[in-house]
C-alpha cells in the first residue's frame, strides 16, 4: 500500500495529503463542537492557547527532525548512486591497467551490469520492488577477476586495487538496495502524525463563534502540516516516484565504458 502511494506522481501525493488533512479537520471539528459546547470552549481560551503553544513547539521539533531525516536519506541515496557508478568505471580502468587479458571480459560485464541496473533494476525500484537482477552479472564479474593470476609486481599492485574496488562495488550496491527497500520507522511516523492531529484538535478546542472561520484557521494549520508530511514521504523513498534519485550517473559511466 505505502509502496504504491510512493510510486505515484509527487503532485498527486501532495494533493492526497492535503485533501485527507482537510477532511480529517472537518470530521474532528464536527466531533469536538458536538461534544463540547461553544460557551465552555470560550471560557477556557487562555488555557487552550497556552497548551497549543507548548504542544506546537514540542511537535514542531519532532516534525523538523523527521524532515531532516527524509532529506538526508534522499541526499545519501544520490551519493550512493554516484559512488556505485564511479566504482564501475574504476573497475574497468583498473582492469585495463592490470592486463589486456582481463580487460575485455571485465569491460563487457561492467557494461552489462550497467545495462541491467538502468533498464531492469531502476524501473523495478521505482515501483517499490526489491530486485536482484544485476547480481548475477556482478557475480560473473567477480569470478572473472578472481580467476586471473597477476604475473608481475606491477600487475599485482593494480590487481589488488581492482579486487578492493570490486568489494566496494558490492558494498555500494547493497547500500542502494537497502535504501530502496527501507524507510523511516513506522513508530516515528505514528508519533509524528499523532502529534500533528493532537495539535489540530487543540486548535479546534478554541471558542470561536464563527464556525467557518474556525474551520478555515484549523484547515490552514492542517494543510501546513500535511505539506510537510508529503515532503517527508517523498524524500523517504528516494528511488520511487517522479522525484526519485536519477540514474544519470550510470548512463554517463556507460557512455565512457562504451567509448574507451
């Protein structure tokens, strides 16, 4: 369910969050205004105002922290993509420096791995699916490298760097798969959303005579919170939707591998 929502266009996700927040505000207002008469709510406006200030400040810090986590996840995902793509280019370069004997198969398998990531894994990730389509090609690349035996000190030095870079590539791929499948913990979402709803409820407790104005003010607050939640939800899934991390680094390295 959540993966399906994250795969939708960002504009639709934002509209969905805003619409849900306005509807929830209306339902909460009907419930609170029915349960607590206007006269009683108006008598306690000062106390309610104080509580709203405390609650808003407290949950504002939580929401800000969650937003920072989401943005950092997105930035980290872009860095992981660039790192993985660059490591593939480094492997081809080191294979060429090591020996012409392994340059050709390494270059071919590196190009195939890039193609697997771009044409197969990336579309699957954008739909929220966990994929291992490129792992077979990467395993074959590892077997080609492991079968080679360096014959000179120069080859040994470059071969050692090649093996280390290949291990880093495995790590970068694993990190990308993890970022694509994991997100902010559900408990964090529950606490954050509950805090937002409580803040709106406290605002609805104010004794404002004009119900339309009261609903409008509460809706403005709810929409403001919904926009932040929508932004966090979009950034929390860095490989899904139309604002996903770009696969351009892989395409650039693919062009370099093909032309060199």
